[in-house]
């Protein structure tokens, strides 16, 4: 007989798999956002700390720090939509070996399983070859199992 706590643990692990998979496929967007947040926080706190040490009132120092962080955010580059050639070759070769069909750039294009606009990455595990018509009709919809997608 199985212990109920073991059963609960197994159900919890199985329930977490789709969430972890969704996070893995969004790792590029998460890393980019975290990097920019850390940079903005460092500028905000550093500037506020320096102004307080220089004798400025704390409220003024905090407001200047926030303004500097917001200004810095406008200079941070957005994520690149470029798919590296090595990844494109890998996905193309996988498609050709799996289906036996030749990749035709007029008929096929690369599709993100988790859309780029929803944080999907440009890695081989998130890309696939799809017919243009079908890909364009799909839009930015996440797969049904992707619990993080909207």
C-alpha cells in the first residue's frame, strides 16, 4: 500500500512539469528581464545612497534615483528577434530527417512553440518548421499545456 504523502508528492511533481517546461522555454526573456531589473535597481539604490551621503533629503534622493532608473530603462535594448543560423540549420535538419520532406523557404517558416511575444526563446527546443499559412493563422497563441501563456 502506498503512503498518501508519497502519492501527493508524485501528483505535485507531475503538476509542476508543465510549469517548469514553460519557464524553460521562456528562459531568454526571463534572463533579459532580470538583467534589466538588476541594472535598474543598482542605479536607483546607488544614486539614492550617494545623494543621501551628500546631504540631500532622503525623499529627494529616492525620487532622483527612481527617475534615473526609469531613464536608464529607455536605453536598454529590447530582446533580439534574430534566430542564430546554427539553430536554424539544426531545426531544419531535424525537420527534414523526421518528415523526409525538403525545407522550402517559399512554403515553410520557423515557428516558436511558445511565441516570442510571450517570452519564447530562439532555442532548438522551442522552434519547429511549419507551413507559412498554418503558422500565420496560429498567431501568438501558446500551446494548450503551457500554463504560463495567456
